[in-house]
C-alpha cells in the first residue's frame, strides 16, 4: 500500500477525479439499456435547458448520468490538456460541471463558451490555461445558447449559427466581467461566476424581450427518494473520506486547520492543507447535504443530486461544516417564517447552495451566517424570473446580492462596537488616573 501511495503522491486528486468519472459511467450503464440511454441522451441535447429541467425526469437516470459523465470527462480533458494542477479550485470547477450535467448542461451546449474563452485568451496574448476556470464555470449560461435556437425567428441553420455565436461571445466577455464582479462581494460569495453570469443573462434576456422573444422558466422535477441514489451518494462520500484518511495517514490535523478557516475566496484547502484533509472535508459536507434532504423528506432529483455534487466540489475551496451549518440553518428558518416549505423545489436547492455564503459565517459568526442564509432563501426564489431561468447558477447570483448587502452592514456594526469599546477603555483609563 505504501508503494502505491508513493506512486500517486501529488496526483491523488487527478486519480480521484477519474475514479468519479468511472462511477458516473457505471451508474449510467447500470440504470438502463444502451438503447434507452442513447435515446435519452439525444433528448437531453435537443431539449430546452432552462431552470429547472431535471434530466432524471426528462430522459431517465441512465441518460442523465451518461451526460454528466461526458460533461465531467470533457472538463477533465481540458484540465489535463492545459496541464492545470488539481487544486481545490480545480475540484470545484470539475464537480460543479458534473453536477449540472444532471440538469442544464450537455456536452454540446458548453463548447461555445470554451471557444469564446480561448479566443479571449488569444486576443490578450495569454495561454488558455490562464482563463480555464472562467471557461469551466462560465458554462452556467449554456441554457441561453440552447434557448436561442428555439427563440430566434430566422429558421435553421441560422438559429443554430447565431446561438453558437452568442455562446462564443459569452465565453469572450465573462473573464473581464467576473473580475469586476468579484470586487463587489469581496470574496464572500464563492459562486462568483454565477453572479457575473446572472448579470450577463439579464442583459441578454432583456434584449431578446425587447424584440418580442420571451423565455420562461420551467419546472421538470423528479419527485421521491430513490434508495439506490441515496445509497450511492453515501457510499461515494464515504469512499472520499476513506481515501482522504489513507492519504493523510489517519491524521486529523489538516482537517482541524480547514475547520478554523473562514473560507473567504481565495481559500484553496488543497494548497493550504493538503489533498487528504480536503477529501475528508468534501465527503463530510456531502454527507451533511444528503442527511438534510432526508430529514426534510425532500427529493433526490437531478437538480438536488447535482447541487450536492457541486457543493461537494466546493468543499475543496472554502466550504466546511462549521461555516456551512449556520447558513443552512438560516435557510431552514426561512421556511418556518415564510410561505415557502422546506420541500419546495427551489428551497431544497437554496438550502444546498447557500453554502456559497459560508464565508460570511466563517468570518463574522453564526448569527451573521444565519441572516445570510435567510436572505438568500427569500431572494433566490425571485431572481430566476429576471432572466427566464437561463442562468443555471441562480443561487450564485442571489448569493452575490446577499453578500453585497450583508457584509458592509456587518462590518460597520463590528467597527462601531470596536470604536465604542475603545472609547470605554479610554474613559476607564482616565478615571483610573
């Protein structure tokens, strides 16, 4: 065993990512006949992808898992070709694509965004690897590309040509837009491209509406709790923890260090604390997500499973149990005080994706985290209407606004308390004299 560990030293996350790809492929071919899976995959590719389009319900488990495997495989391929190291940010980018391969992304509608980012890099005299993460995250607008094929009035093949051109344009402008968007929320929203993508989607949809082309959100949702899906997720996360423990030689020091970090971007747990503790943390957060959905008697639909996989990936880049639980509690509290229930589809997703605001809890404490989670839950239920459900990272867009609103208020309150405490200390000092 020691020889094996020595041989894969420094490549643990690469092999684990490839193992995850294999798991998705096995799940795909175990969930249906080849004919059913192929037919379902074609249906995914030619159908609308606006929020919320559940591929489990639309095309069946086999096709959904195969599509997710293809999206993940393409993403891993880009990382390997560009010789990108497998850091925490890499894991976040890979698994958010794998997750959304179950609801919104397919192997064709993400390619124009990649091409646009490559053109951006070329025109700026840089290598593609400098912008690879923006390309991987920027596929959040893939449904917009598909939607334009249905909305544009020119007929085929012009609709297809204009849609691909729009996707390339999206990939071209997202790198610069994302940089400016990050400065607005100061790293307290881990889903930065979701925020910038939401702004861009709003602009695109507003232009389309001005010309009489209206896109509307949909709700295709698989209800129920498939015991095989639940068991598969728990087994996979358990293997992640076991592999992490093996790499970390059974030591918990690295995990304890992760738990003490606020999580504010950029918090790459792989670079700071190692691959072993990071995989343990990822598995633990994944299990927490599964337990939450079970406790509220929610649905293990494609979007929910995809959201869990996304947060699993981001648990290598800012999220851990200590900073996630307060915002999760805030979302659940909102369901007790508002018209929404915990099992409302959007609220199930809000609970999982509220992890994007975990740095607020990590930096400012439990109360601030709960407030952020509460606000996120009520805001995210309204934002999808702004762009017709064509930004897959709707929760990232909502989280951006929450961070912009909450962080300055909390910081000003903390500053006021410090100044007041300093004045009280000075007055005591004078009296003592």
